[in-house]
C-alpha cells in the first residue's frame, strides 16, 4: 500500500517535472553515472530509462539499493528514502528491461554518486584541552594543538575547517599573547607572548623535586616563613592547609591555569555566515624557563690567574641534561669548556688583538642525543689592556711645504696607529720631535703633541737653502706604559704660487628653481683652472661663495658644483645674486693678487609653490583630567600657511561628542564631561586647510589621555644634544623635571616612542630624573636625528618630546668640530655635505611623489578639458 501511494505521488511529481523541462533526465537504457544531493525530499525522481525494444512492459532494478532506491514500470529511477553522504557516498546498480518477466534489454550499470551538503557541524576531539608553554618560547613555535572533525565530504569546503581564538583570559595587556594556525589548529605564542609570558613562582614549583617530596618541601618552606605551633598538626593548621590547597591547585592546570583560551572551529573554511561552528576550552600553564643566557661576559685580556677559570654557569629546564659547548665560528683554537653541572671555564689567557669577541653555543641534550632545550648563544667580550706599542703607517711620511708660507701653516699630519682598542686611553698617543736634518735653521718645524699635526715654525724658508728636511718623531702611549716608536718624516720645499685660478665664464647667467626643491640638489657647475704645477697646492682650486647668500642657503663643493644647502622659501626671498671666488690653498707670491678673472657670478630665481599648511609640531598628545571644566580649552592647534593664506581648522573622529574646535583659532574645548572609565585614551583628527583652497590641507592626530587630577607631565630640560662618533660610548645624558609633587613626580621612565623606527638608539635609566641616550653603532654619515622620547612620571603619566641629536664629525681626540650649543645648526662645509648626503635619498622620494601628483593632476585636467569639448 505504501509503495503504491509513493508511486502515485511519484507519477504526479514526474508529470509536474516534465512540465518544468526535465527532459535532460530522460534517456535511453545505457550505462550512466548520476548525481543526487543528499537529504532530498522523497519520492525523488532521478532519471527515466527508455529501452529501444517496443515490447518492454517493465524494468527490473538490482544491486546496492539498500531499500532506498526503486524503479517504476515505465523506467523512472527514484528515491524511497533520503540519502546520506556520511553513510554511503555512492551506489552501484543494474537495470534490465523486461517483457513478460523476461529480460529483453540490458542489464546496464548505473552509478549514483551522492552530492554532499553542509549538514554536519564540526566537533572538537576534546571539549577541554590542557597545555604548557615555557617562558620566552619563540613566537610562532608550536607548543600544543587542538583538533576537530567534520562528517561532511573532506574533499569539499563543507569539511574544510578554520580555527580561531575567540577570547584570552586574562587579557591585562590588551594584546594577544597566543595565536593559532587557522588550518592546523597549532597554538603558539605571539611576539608579545614571547616577551611578556611569565611563570608564577610557588613553593612547590621546582624542576629538581618530584611530586612525592612536594608535601615535605612545603612543610620546610612553611617552617621557614611561619612559626608552627608545636601542639597543632599540619593538617589541622588552617594556614598550612590553605597554602597546601593553593599549591595543589597550582600544580594542576585544570584547577588554576595561567591563561584560558576559547577556541572556535568553523567549517566552510570560516568564510561564510552560514558556516557551522564548535568551541573548545584550552587551559594553559606558563612554566619557568631556567635556560637563559648569562651573557654578555667580559674577560680582561692576558689575565694572570689560575686556569681553568670559571666565568659563568647555565642550567637546563630538564634535570639530568648533558651540556655541550661549541663555537659559532670555526677557530683553530677554542679556549673554553663546560662541565656536567653547566659551569663554563676559560682555559687560558685571551688576547684581544687576536680576537676581541667569542660566541659560545651551549646545548643541553638528552642521553640519547636529542636537544632538551634550544641551543643558546653567549657572547664573551675580551677587554683591552695597554700591551701594544704605536706603529708608523708607512716607513717614510712625505709632505710638501711651499716657499714663503706663513708661520704656523700646517705641513701635514703624521699617521700612526695603535692595535689597542680605539677610543680608549690605551690607544691615546703623544708626539715629540726629536731631530731635524739639516739642523739649521733650528726649530724649522713643530709637531702638536696630541694630534701629530706638523706646522711651519720658521718664516721665509727657501727651496734654494734646503730643498728637503728629514724629521724624526717619537710617538709614545699617553698612559705612561713606556711603549713608543720612532717615525721618519720627509718634508719637501716646493715652488711658490705665482698663477691665479681663471674661470671659464665670468657670469653663468640665470638659474630658475622651485622653492620646494630639496637640499642637496645640484643647480650648476662652475670651473676655474690654474696654470701652476699640477698636483701641488699652488694649482689646486678652492671655490667659495663670497656674496649674495647671507643665510647660507647655497653651497659649493671642491668640484665646483653649486647646490642647495638649506630649504628655500619664496616668501622670504625670491632672487639671489651669488658671487663665487676661486682661490688656491697656498698663498700667492708677493705682487700677485686675485683679480676679476678669479671671480664669477650666477643669478638664482626662486619660483613660488603653493604649499599646504604646516603644524608647529609633529606630535600632539595632551592629558586632560576627567573632572576638567566643560568649556575649558585643552589644546590649541597652531598651523601656518607658507604663502600666508588664511587657515581654518576642522575636527573629525569625535565619536563621543566631547570636543569642539574653533575653526579660526584652532582651540579645542570640551563641550561635555570627559569620562575616564569609558575611554582612557581618546584620539581625534584635526585638519588644517586653506580657506580659499580647501584641498590644500594637512591632517594631524591628537591623542587625549583622560586622567585624574595628575595634570602635569615630565619635560626635558634640554631638547638638543650631540654625539661624537669617535667616542667609545656614544651617549647623551637626558634630564627631566616635573612640577607635580609625589607620588606624581619622579622617578621618571624614559623610552623611545617608536623603537622599531630607531633601532640604532637605546635608552637606559641612570637615576630617578635622568637617563642615557646611546647611539649603538657608528653611522656612515653625519646626520641630525629627531627622536620622539616619551617620559613618564611615577604615576605612569607622560608625553612624547622631540629631541634633536646632532651626530657630529669628530677630531682624532673625539671632540665635535662644531657643537650645536656654540653654533646652532650652522655647520662647516664637510659637515653640511655629510648631512645633505644623508637626507638626499629621502628628498628624492619626496620629489618623486610631488612629480607623480603633479603629473596626475595634469592628466586629470586634460580629461576634464576633453569632457567639456
């Protein structure tokens, strides 16, 4: 009866289907592969087979029907029950055509493949996972894994799973300390986790004690810190049982995990809103990492001591580890060893001049040979002592001096080196002139005792009297170690300078440049030649801009290239008439003077560029107490337009509707009460734009820290400094002051606001009100750095200050040629060239951006013109 009813419903369904154009489901009786979605409503017509034999009266179905598939007398193959892919993914059938119960056509093979649909949610293998992670585990290194399964077809997105971390408890830093591989479910630490994950210490938390001795160990600790009444057993002492219960929980991550992660798994690769999902809980305990580098270690060279000499010790996280010591470099001699307790020894005295640093690679291994801890490196620094005498760079130092040179002129600098560490007292030298040949006239030359600079001490020397002098100079260590050497110096007297440089042109015409062309850009080249002997000081040409540039905006190098030394400003001055002189480093002979042939001119016209407004500072951060009076000004933005256009201000991002900006003055006032509990750090954006040309605008973020009454912050006493790159410790002392009283004043903390942007700088605390700013590596060029330094008071409040550091070119003694305090931002020729060369790359990028934008605007204007036409 059921089959008859089903067949009648199937007939109606087939009739309706035929009306809807299911002709592609009808075909001759032949082998076929069909596809049917799982979970379809029944009866469901699959396909109608028609035999070519006109005598056929029925069809027969056999094979893997599972009682769910049938065929009608007119050849319709249909479903009696919905199919499930997870139960069976395909069915193999055979169909025959019958006439009077006899097979007249077939049998043919028919395969029905079940098309999977997403009807199964993913499930974790465990509802709760437990894991351990070691302190300082490198970011990205897997320490555990979660896994889930899905009953849908694994070859389709229905069963492709995606893992994610929903929440991390606790989240005190508001930073993710853990991450999960979306595909594999592997859990690892983030860079923040590598830095901040720290194990909790407990009385029973030790790698050297097994669980059987935990109770006795706790009792000993309890007796050490507490007085145990003699008549009360431990198990009846409420204080002891409280600690015991706490420690027992500490040893079980299920009872007292350090972190709990809620993990989600989604099918459809997590890319669909209709994806099914599942959740699991992960308990994580942070274990103490005893395996840490004790370095760097410093050992004085040639140290007189008993060897082997203990220098440090390491400890593995695994008891019974075997320690091994290797060298990072392949050296013929490696004077270090390690014993079974992790103690590291140096075997013999070290020589800094032979090698000034060793890198020890320490590993802790299991007795079967695999690593128990990740191998670590320990740097060993060899400290210098004064054990090397000075050495002349060449056997003979040859210099030249011209006839009639003025008294005191520099002849040359004696070049001597010392293998002791540069920049220390061990390498400081003193110079002494001990003989001169010929001896007359006596004391013709003198040598500076510190730098080795040789100067002329007698006026009017003549080549005809003595064409050459031989000097003997004694060079000694300054620290009195008794180490010295003697260097030979030959000074040749050369002819006088009787020719002047002559320019190829007396006027180089007019050069027009835009005001935004960056410093360092060459404008033109001038050339002057000298008829004196080539290769001498008499024929060497030096160029100088003598007039027309009082601000020092232009400069000229030794090759005659005139370039921009400082930014130009059309609004300040638009035309310059430069007078350029060519001279010799050697003096001219009496009666010969520089004339008009040694002077040329060039006119430079500066053209105007419409520039956007400029704020008076780059960083706007302000602290405002939450009880500040409504309507009170908390910050005044100050922007100027280089062309003098009228500026207006606009405020964006004020989601809380707390603030209002005066469009004309830039004053930011409160219009509602601030609430520290809602937002502690409030960031808005201020836009300064030209009133007549709003597209000329500049945006700045303003950060408002909503605080309590503590309304003063530390400030730098000095905002400029300099570093001499020759000094052994390239540091500056930063000092700050705060008008608040304790506990909102000192001690201060000093940090770089953007440490990744300035990796070559480091700040370390000195005391409560000062810190050192250190340049870690010597840069390749002189440069002025603007470093954002954040200073916080004892309550943790502070702002960033821009500190300008001039990295100076130095003398051999380690003193800057020009200090910012003595000559603020007015540098000599070599310093200026070094600064400009250092910024040339950045300026080139700015020019490229300006050119690209200009070209884009021209193209846009062209398109608008075409559209109008």
